[in-house]
């Protein structure tokens, strides 16, 4: 136990100064208010691993909402209450980017749990109940906060041992049955920290998949967890692990996860250096999703996207790219680039679709399109073509397109030459 306290102290000491000050401030308010307050969950896990985590969750043994108000006054934040759950969010505007902009405050109080009488008698019964509802031992630790630093690490379920052993372990054998999204979460954490699934946990995971429990979960919850997983750096290995457990097939039926697709997924995060602007305009998880889906027959890809219930714009982008990437890709790798056709094909494409083409070997032409070709405008327009005697209609567009093609290859740099070309094309088209 002393060792655990020592470890908590060491972990806090190693944290950035701003985080240490924040933890002390929370501890001070807790002591003044006479309530026990704990940092919990992912924040504690990452503190012990020496990794930054800006999701600061605290649990109060007492009235969490009242505590949130007092703490917010102390820190200069704004409170949003969720009375039904006895929770509150404190919104802060820190100058220091290493500090959280939101603190989630939960209440651990026996009256929130109907079946409290059935609880085993343990010290901190309320906190125990709160932590027992969590997913994995490494996410179910708490650090008690005091004015002079942490006064203890609470580790009912052996999280510290699992952190040291590098394993993700569920708290009870029905955990995946109770909430099958934990199957995806387990893989996400294992991948992120280079951990394995503890053998009994893995057996429970396989059993839950075999029983088809994923089908019971709402599509939205599955989608949310899949997105979180796709947001992890280099998540190809995580997808492989999902595939191996049979979870991927339930999420994205038919997706081929061969080494090539896995390699492409892993290459997505590396695009930030080659194509910073396109990456800034993109959601990289969406690019990874497109990589996973692009090889499926179109109807299967479309069905997979629909199942995910993405937001409108994301859904639209996926469908557009899945339907058009083959033609666009052919243009990217054809021996001679017809810049005007490329401009026409890519004009309405989302940035994510352009990044897919970069990954598939079209980097050079995508770069030329993005930095150069799409900005090029002709010095003549439809009215000029009509003035040459071409009636309004699709012919005008075709002629302009051919002139643009010449302009992009450097053959028609000014209005004069463009008009001459338009005249020639009009004559040819008659
Ligand atoms: P990240 O570092 O990715 O934010 P996190 O551990 O903070 O990871 P969240 O999804 O923000 O993960 O969840 C916060 C905490 O809530 C977790 O540490 C875990 O204790 C608990 N939790 C979240 N989702 C579940 C779940 N499906 N079942 C049980 N506990 C959960």
C-alpha cells in the first residue's frame, strides 16, 4: 500500500507543473469542503505511464455538483450540471495547452445505486462501485487528491500490476457481454500502449464475438468506438487485431485486411508531412475508412458506409469517393496527364478523397492539381466562345475544356492564343 502511495506521488511529481498545480488546487478545495475527491480513469492511467492526457475526470464522495461549483469558482470556470446523473462539467479556458479545458465531475454516492445493500463491505464502497463499472483494470484506478499532493492510489482491481505486465484486463467475465463496445476499446488501448489482451480477457472477448453480442449494440455506439480506434496513430495493427478477434467483420463486413491495405492505413498518419494542407482540411480517420472500403465492390462499400450512420457531410464524402476513385485513379497514373480532365474530375472532391489518391500512387498529380492546376483560369469565357458563332449548349463547355487543357500544358498563355484555339476547336466541332 505504501508503495502504491509512493508511485502515485512519483507519477504526480513527474507531471507538468501546470497539472501538478491543478491537482493541488482540486485537493485544497476538497479539504476545505470536507469531501474525498479522486482523479480517476484514463487520466490516472496516463499519469502512471507518464503520458499527457487532457481528459480530467474526478469523482467526489459527496455532492459532486456542489463541489463542481466551488471548484469552478476557485479555477475561474463555468459549470454545466447534469443533475440526473449527479455529474457536472467544468469548462476552463487555460492559457497553457498542457492543461485540460474541461473537467468532468462525477458523484460517487450510495443513494445513486439501488442495490447498494448488496455491496460487499469495503472501504470507499461508493468509489469501489464507481470503479467497478469501468471497462479495464488499467482504467479503473483512482488517486485521492489533497492540498499537499496525492494521498493515495486506489487500485481495487490490480490495474498497476496490469500496467506493469502490459496487459488489458476486464474486471469480470461478463464485461464484454454487458457492453460489447469494450471489445473495440480493449484493442484500442492494447494497440496504443503496445499491450496484449490478458489471456482470460481474450477468451471472454472471443466468446462474446462468437455469441454475436456485437449485433446488440447500437450502430452509433459501434461507430463512435471505431472512429476512436481509427484516430489512433498507425492503427493498422489494431485493425489486424480486431480482424483476428472477428470484431472487424461485424463492424465492416467483407473488408479485406491484407498486408497491403494495412500498410496503406498505416501510411495515412505519415501524409501529414507530405501534404500538410490537405491533412489540415481532412479528417484522417475518414481517409483510413476510405482505404479500408475502397477495394470492396461499390454496392458493398456503400452498404458499409450506410451502416456506420456517419454525419451527413462525412457520409456524402465517402459515397462520392467510393463511386469515383477508380476513374480518378486511372487519370492519376495514366502515362500522359491531361491536366484539364484531372481538374474536371477532382473539382468537387473532398480533401480525404485526394489523400486516398496520394496513397494509391497519384501523389505527383494530386500535388500539381492542388497547388497549381485548380487555380488556373482562362482569359476567355463562354460568352467569348458564343461570339465565335457557337450556340449556347454543351459544345461551348467542351471547347472551353479543350482550351483549358492547352492552357494547362502551357500552350495558350494569353487571351489572344486562347481565342485562336477556341476558333480552331469550334471549326473542328462543326
Ligand atoms: P482516451 O485516452 O482515449 O481518452 P479514456 O480512458 O479517457 O481514453 P474515455 O473513452 O474518455 O477513455 O473514457 C473515460 C473513462 O470512462 C475510461 O477510462 C473508463 O474508465 C470509462 N469508460 C469509458 N467507456 C467505458 C465503457 N464502455 N465501459 C466501461 N467504462 C468505460
